[in-house]
């Protein structure tokens, strides 16, 4: 039997003594790291677009750099899964965030860096950030339970923080690009990662550690075997793979090219995703408040969210609408995103045993991210073949099919006595279940 020892604050483990400091630290670190990621998503493609001066050449440069960053990001999550379970998510997050801050500082010190140098630095950033992201996900349920909340409520708080960080990062990136240029954006991203390192080291609790004596390969195979048996998790993984690929194509290629070819202000590259992120944060916060009072069926909320969020942001770029209308569509899409993303994350956590959570979530993240390196390249190939307008239409239709796929293949309700049934009940403080978000099974 796997021996799982919890690395937690002893005070938080005692009934009646609930610590919110750890949860606040986890959310603050998440805001810093995701804001930094959004800064890079906006700044690096624009640096390449303005540096080459040729939209076709810039498209391939963006695709190559994005692939260099996201391929190791995805693969290292998978490879580091057993290490995350063994060492704990806190330690892995600290190492990854600190490494990323150092690497971005190096890139910021090299003005007018060639494409090969940008690609090399982003490759190393992705290598460090992948395990850090997986490790940070494990801290959310632990910190939520220690603060006296259900796992579902903690995930919704994390969703609010995540969407707020998207809004902050995207809007800040657009403003910095228009006002000061790309190098300032890189400095800001490095500072945010350094701040996340300090917060995680000082206040964040650690996730449970697996102290079994199984070898690395045995642990890796155990996570993969569990995922193969769970149809719900497989369906969600397939959906995330396709939608992340298309999201990457949109943010890293289609939106910058649309802004550039339409001669709009470059701040729109950050404004549109920023408004979407703010709307998502608002809807996630509203869902947290309303969920405690109204029982909402998870499948219905998921369908409502995905239908207005993903495809609409891409399709609007093919309609030749003015910038204000495009921003409005992104805002409506953000509302849907804030509704369904917490449900998807909660379902994943509920269905995975705590001792396997690092490995299985890492594999799911790898599957979700494995298509992202190809996102920019696929988008570039389509733009070159059929043009920007037709590419946005094809991507929007594909996105719609992807989000509908898991709707009737996922068991949305938690399983009583399932992987986390006994564990969650034992660790959840009295009354936390009654303060749940209220998202009811279908």
C-alpha cells in the first residue's frame, strides 16, 4: 500500500484552527505566475512581428518559438509527475519559478535578440515552468481544506485568481507594448516569477508526498494506468488537447496578425484577452457566491459556458467587425469561460486518488499541452494556404466540435466512496461540505 504522508501546517490540521494564510499564498503565487505567462504570450509574438516586418515570416517565427516553449512545458509535466508526488508541489514550484525568473532576466538583457536566442530561452523557460505549474495545482486542494473550504470551493477561488491574472497580464502587456516596448514586458514577467517564488517559499502549504519505495518508472506507469481506466478523464483530456491548440493559435498568431493586417492599435492584442479574463474572473466569482445558494447541474453549466466562450472569440475575427465589437465578444466569451473551467478542474481532482494526483494531473496537463507547440505552426500553415479569414472559420468550427465531445462522455457527479470519497471526507473539516459551491451533479 502506498504510504502517503501529509506535509501540512499542524495548526491547520486541527479542527477549529483554520488557516487562510496558505490559501491566500497559493492564490497570490498563481496570480503572479499566470500574469507572467500572459505577458509572454502577448509580448514575444509582437516582438517577432515587429522585428521581422514581414507577416508571413513572422508567422513561422512565432510558430517556431511557441513550439520551443510549449513542447518541453508539456513533456516535462509528464516526466516530472512522479517527482512531484515524491518531493511535493511546493518545492517543485519554487525551483521552476526561480529558474524562469533568471532566464527571462537574461533575455531582457539582450536587446534585439535574434530568433534563435529567443527560441532557446523560451525552451528553457518551458522546461522549468511545466513541472512548476503541475506542482502548483496540487497546492490548491490542500490549502482549501486547511482553510476550511471544500475542494470545489478552493478550485473556484483558484479560477477567479487565474482569470483575474489573465486580465491583469494581458492588459498590462498591451499597455507596456504600446508605451515602452517588449523588453519592459520581459522585465515585468521576470519580476512576477520572482515574487511567486518568494510567496510560495514563505507562506504556501505543501501537497501530500508519496513516500513509497516504488521506482520512478513504476510510479509513472501507475499514473498512466489509472488514466486509461477513467473514461471521463480521457474525454476531458481530448477536449483540452484540441482547445488548447486552437487557443494558442488564436492568441499567439491569429489575433496579432488580425491586428497587424487591419492596422489596429497593438494594445488591442492585450485588451481583448484582458477583458475576457476580467469577465471570466467576474463570472467565476459570481458562480462561487451563487453556487452556495442555488444547486446548478454541472453538465448544463458546462455546455452553457463552452458554447459562448471558445468558438466565438475565433469566429469574430472572420467577420470584419470593428475593434469595439471584437472586444465585446471576447468579454461575453470570458463569462462562459469562468463558468465551465472550475467544473472541469474539480471533476479531475475528484476522480483522482490523492496519492496519484501529481502523476495523473501531470499526464492530463501534458495531453492538454501537447498540441500547443503545433498551434502556431498549424495556424501559420492554414493562413498561408487559405488566408486569415478562412483559417478563423475553420478553427472556430473545430473548437465547437471539441467542446461538445465530452458533454455526454463524462460522469460529472463525484463518486461516493470513489477514489477521493474517503480521503476527502476525512480531510474536509466539519461544515465545509455545506459551504460547497453548489454545483450539483446532473
